[in-house]
């Protein structure tokens, strides 16, 4: 299943005008980067992937709508798989992901 086009467009609007913002197709979804670091993604199958501080991420997991991202059977620290229902939720998660991505060193 492809990513949610409306969700991707909303993320795109939120990322517009941010210095160093780019987007890239990946893993069947659409990733949004800041200075080469992924911040958020509209994921394949719906929902979002959010990059967060690994220590903070553990506290955000509720096991229902916010889960650790699992890749090849392994939980990925600092990455959350998030279901969102409202524009407000999207905005909050994009803000969290972009804040963390901005804290990382620029990639070339």
C-alpha cells in the first residue's frame, strides 16, 4: 500500500520554507529531510515515521498509536511509528521530528 497522499501534502506544507528541507521517496513512503537528516515520513500503509531523541522516544511510546519503528524484526531506537487522526497531531509530530533533526550535524 502506498503512503497517504493527503498526509504527505500536509507534511510538505509544514516543511515548506524550512532551510535545508528536502523530500525523498524511501521504503514505499515519502521522507522529509532537514540538512540531510530524516525528520519525518509519510509511511507506506498510512501513518508517520518520526525521528526523535532515542531517550525521549521511549517515554512517548504508548503501544497503541505510538510504537517503536521495527525494521527487519528489530526495534529502531529514536524512530517512532505513529498513527495520526487530526491536522493538529500531524503538526505536533512534525514539529517534534524537525526539532530533533535540526539538532543533528548536517550531512553532505
